[in-house]
């Protein structure tokens, strides 16, 4: 900012200075300061199902899936340095495994969803393993290809219901379980990953992003760590997929739809890359928005793109980074 | 009249003061030196004079990073250029030869020089190219070599050559001796002196390692934590006891 002879001074609030990572709280005011944002997020998300009508409750469920994917994308891109455009692949693999276990072996969702999450994550990680040595744009391209790849294999071999898909899978007993299951999953993954990136392993991930050669030179096998990071992301993504196939009681090629790769990126950009909570909020804003714009027909995509371009051009830091800064710092004019 | 006049310049990186009330003049046709330890604010000064600080400021603002504030004025040939774009400053003849060379690693030596010469007319480019190859004769045999495969000294020669191709009136050299052997230092110092004498280009040179540069400058400044603590001619600086102990170990 360039001004005359005054400049705006920005200072961290004293509590922020003292408590970055270590909570030394000395008054109720500070306690509220720390807890309030987390409280608003959790309570806000959990009260949403109570105030929404039937239609929007469904939208909330799919927003939750996008939130999980956006969270995974942000984690991989900003904390491990892998730009993964394969969100649709995770959803597809998780959804197919869970759906097939239910359709062929009659496993209940209670069992098939966890099994599909873990098995799907293992399979996705193994398939992505040869590409983990790739960096930057190359990994993005390869991971973007896999969902397309899977669609053509399923169609060509005519397996798993081929183009028709398989319908009449077991669904959840009622709408409340549907909603709270995904909301709890979102909150758990959000706070889990938040915790993970500040642990030792998170420091290594960050190092791999910043300078992988230096990490290698420190005697750390970066491929092993990247594998772990991809597994975590795939786990979250596959859970989303498994949940989705039981949400609609149907599995089909649209589980591999491009939407699942692209929407999370849009949500992450809007919410603020690198803040973890930003992409989640972005998903909870963008998904309902795209539903609300459904009335505009094809114009909806245009409006939607305009919002995105606006954010990229005018506010590339995203919503959450901006809000966090405003929350943690105060500003004053200072004469120089 | 002095060619460049920096007056009461202040640069903040967020709340840290990188340059504090610095006044500096470059006389036309002279070599001016800016000396100081690491973190003294030399590079920031170079960025501010060449305008790159405006890019840094914009980039940081967009990404919500630290705020860069620039206050004060920079007069170049009588006009205040403090808010002028880097490219416009380059067109007016302020050319920066950046720290750590920043040559284009995948372009050949000749291509690097030609990229530098985009602002020049065909005749000027040809003349300068000949001049660069006579002055830095090692580059002559490496015309087709990719920039990234040159040694540190050759890269520095190339960086200075590329800056010269842009037809500077005021050449800003940021740490030209960074990481070079004593022999290479001597070659470069002689080249810098030669550029000034034969082409009459005004040079502003910032260097942390002052010993080889001090004898060739006409006027010099010593920065310390962003404050200009000392100024004088080459001889005055060399006779100063503080400079002596800091740079000559006497």
C-alpha cells in the first residue's frame, strides 16, 4: 500500500502472538476469542439440517461430499505440493467398491462404507503410486486422466453394470443420519488434517512442498511420505464416494464425473487455499449457489464462472485467509 | 545536476523498516557504490530504484502477504519516478542487473543477449553485442551454450552483458561479485570500470564485499540496517577508520 506520509500499521493481537500453537489463555475473553470461530463453525454446520427444508437438506449432503474433496485437494496442493485433479477418481473408486459390496454381497452401508473407504484408498494410492515421482503439472495431468480412464475401462469391459449402473442399493434409514454422517465426517477430517499438518509429519510434508531435494538430502524418502499424504486424501475422497452411492442408492459412471475434480478446486480458490477451513466453507457456499442458479439453465455456468474469475483476479487469497487476517490482527494509522 | 536523486526514501516490509530515510545521489557519468552487510537494505534499495518493489508490493497484496510501503521520492533526470512501472523505467534507461544473475537458463548466450536488446535499435544492438564480446571474451566461444550450463563467473558476465544490451543510461548492478573467485572478481571489476570509461554509462553498484569495488567508485555510501551512515568519495571512504576495520581488516 502506497500512501502519503501515513502508513497503516498491522499488528497481531496479543493473544495471537502468545498462543500460536500453544494455548496460554489468561482470561475468559481470550478463551472466547479462541473458541468462538470453531464454535460458530461446528454449531453452524450442525444446526443447518434443522432449519433447511427437504430439498436443501439433500443439497447439504452433496455439499458435504464436495467439502471433503476440497479439503483433500487443499491439503495435497498446499501442504504436500501435489496438485491432484483426481477427486472424481477417489469418489468413483469408493462409490463403486461400496456399491458393489452392497449389491453383490449384501453388506449393509454400516459395513460397506468403512471397508470401501479403506480399500478404495489403498487401491487409489497404489494406482497413483507410479506417478508420485512426478511433480507439479505432470502429476496434475496424470491424476486428471484416471477418472476418464476408469470410465472407459468399465464401459469397454461391460462390468459393474456398465453404462447402466446398478440401482436399488441400500440407502440410509432416514435423512437425519444422511446429513449428520457427512457433517461429522467433514468436521472430523477438517480438524484431523488441521492437527496433522502441525505434527512432525506435517512439517516433512511442508518441506517436500518447499524443496524436495533438501528433504531428500536429509535422508527422508519423499515418495514414502507422498504416498502417505495421497492415502489420507484418498481415504477422505473414497469415503465421500461410498457415502454418495448409498445416498442415492445407485452407482454409475457419473460417480467419475468431472464435477468431482473441478468443483473442489473452485471451492478451494474461493474459500482460500492453504487455510483448510476455507475450502470447506467454499464448498458449502458454491454447491447451494450452483443449485440456486439452476433456474438460469445454461447461463448458470456463466454466472458461476464469473464468480470464480472475480475471485481469482481480485481476491486470489480467498475468503478465509482474508477473514482470518482481519480476526487476528488490528490496524492503525501511523505517521512516519 | 545529478542523474538520480533519492530523497528521504523509506521502505517498510509490513512493520519492519528496510530502508530508513536514505538520501542518495548519482552524478552523471560516475560510478556510485552502496556498501553494507547483508540485511542492510542494499537489495531493497535496488528494487526500489528499478521499480521491482512495485511488483513485489502488488504480488504480496494480492496474496494477502506482508504489506510493502514505499515513501519518499526518486528523481531521475528531474522527474519523480517513484510510482513508475519497471518497464517504463527500463525504457527511460534505468536497467537493473539483478542479484544472483537471473539469466534465462534455457536460452543460449546469444539469445540471452538478444532478449536484453529488445529495447535497442538494430544498429545499437550490433554495436553493443560487439562491445560485450570484446570485453567479455570468454563468452565469445560459448555463444551457443545454454545459459544454465555456464559457470558462475560466465553467468555474471552474461548478466552484465544482457543489461548493457538494453542501452542503459543508469546501470544498477546488484551484488555483481556474489560468489566469485578473486580472479573473476578482478576481471569483472575491470570490466565495470571499462564500461563506465568507454561508454560513459552512470553506474550504481551495491556490494557487500567492498574491498575490490572501493578503488573504482567515485562516490560511495555505507548502509547499516537501512540507514545511510556514511558517505564520501572513494578516498574518503578508504581512509575512514570504520570502513578500514570493517572491509580491510586493519
